[in-house]
C-alpha cells in the first residue's frame, strides 16, 4: 500500500478521474450504458486492490487498465452466455461508404467507432486521454512498437474517414 | 533526409527526445513537405481532442461517485458481469437506478447530446452547460438557454444576446416549441419544446453558421435539418409577434391537441 496517500485521498483522486474513465469506457464499449456499468465494476475492483497500486505508477493508467480488463471479462462472459452477438468488427467498413460527407460533429465519434478495436484503444489512450506511449502500451499490455504501429494505422484510418477536413490549408 | 510518418506522429505527440526533435526540425527547414505532413498529424490530434472534450463536463452518475468513494453500504466485490452489476445497482440503490438516464431509450438524442454539449461547451464554459440530461433521459435546457427560451421574443432580441430565437410555433403535441441558436463560433442550433415546466431539447446540432453551405436553406438562417423537424411538427403557421407574446404571457402552457 502506498503509505503517503491516505485511502480517502486516493478515493478522491479516483473521483476526479471519473470523467476520463467514462470517456475511455465509451470508446471501448461504444455504448454509454455499458460504459458506465464497466466503470462501476472497475471502481469496485480497484477499491479492493488499492494495495496493488504503487505510488510510482500513474493512477490514471492503472485505472484505465482495470476498466479495460473489466470490459474484456464482460465480453468473455457474454460470449459464454451466448446471449449477445457482438457486432462484426466495424473496421471492415472503412472506406466503403461516404459517411464522412455528413460532415457533422458526430463524424469524429462515428469515425472512431469504425476503427478496429486495437486501433481505437491506442487512439483513445494517446490522443484523447493524453497518455504517453509508454503508459498506453502498459495499459494495453503490448510492446511500445505495437502501440505506435496501431496508433499510426488508427490515425491513417481516421484521416481517411474524416476526409481532408483535418488538414490545414 | 526522409522522416518516417511514425516519427512525425511521435513528434506531434511530444514523444521524441531532443536529438530526434532537432533532426525533424532541421529536415523541415529543407523540405516544406515535412511541415505539411506534420500539420496533418497535429490537425487530426486537435480535432479528435476537441470532439471528445465536452464529455469531461458531463455530470457523473451518483452510483459511480458512490462506487469511487467506496461508500456503498452493500459492498459487492464479486460482481463479474454487467447483468449482475445492473441488478445489484437496482437493488442497492433503487432511487439512483430509476433516475439514471436511460441512454438506450433515448438513442439518437443521447448521441446528439454529446455533439450538442460539445459545441456548446466552448462558449458556455464548464460551470454553465446550457443542457442537462433530465430524468428519463430527456435533454433539458438550463441557465441562459432556458431563460431565453422562456422570455425572449423573436421580434425583440438584442443582436448581442447569447441565444437567438428564430421561430416559435404550436406543435401537434399541443406543446409550444421554439428553435434557437447559440452564439459563438461553433454556433449550435436546436429545437426545444415546452414540457411541463421545462424546455426539452428535441433536436440539436451544429448550426448553419458553422459553414456548411449544403445545410443552409436560401433565405433562412435555420439549418435545413431543423426546418425539417419544424415542418413535421407544426400546426398551422409559426407564431407571429402577438401570438408569441401571448404564449409567453401564459407561460408557454401547452394546449390540448
């Protein structure tokens, strides 16, 4: 247990992370309702394991990882229950329609939703949540080279989906 | 010297060490193409960050605050899936559960909440979001937006006003509805109807002023997608000056259809 942090203090730090945890979970699950449920499960798990968090680790990375693991567990149990059929990987659709022409503010969110999961996670952690590559790789349990190549492919796909709007003149 | 796209990406993300940064910068001096490619990475980064910024200011459901603080009086360490989590949430906190916004039942609107708040966020600031997710998942106007919807007459509004009301009309539901635009660069527009004591925002999105000429209708400031909603709902003609004033003076009380 991290001795310089009182439990209360850690709880309050986790509270301040909640908006980011929800946002990350929404990008993972692509469903706000599932996202809140996954965050709740992650919070309950985190609080029973606070002794596993070390002060030299970032609390946000640690929590992101627990959220992600909670979602992975949920997907596994859904598969086991065989009640929910997961949507085919949305990334397959890239480039097959002209959704980007809707050019609405949703376009970034809908483009994100179309990325394959591994790219979406990388983009989410680095571009949206602002984690350094090293931290993001740690959350995803992959070598840093894997993280950067997923990030690069995710960016390319987003550029393609969003058209040229993202470019500066 | 060639600079790989991954290197430029890492540069844009602030991941390069001083030596690698210097190499990119010196390559940029001799090759303006590199700067363009870098600008593309930066623009995408900014665009993605901007699109997700507003989610941070959404209110946090009470059940998550409670869970984060570890205050739950019925600790449930063994929740392993969402079904159980939902069931547990409902039995340990029925009040919170019933007040929980139902994202699923409000699908499209909930999705547009993110958009609407995203655009509104930048002008109103965190503390004063013009919208709130009310009980049952309805999106409800708050603060200056709610005040403008209740009080501002389309015929008497200051150009400096942060909220602009365009059209007021009676809808088939018997409720009064008004279209509005918020000032600011992103200038979101929407449609709100008076439901009980609140203004429920029914449609929300980026306004025509944001620069999408394809959404603009000739001779109208209203985006076409709002006009379409109005056309689908309206009974008769939009309220004129006197009709608008009369409706306001009655507190926008709905009229049985």
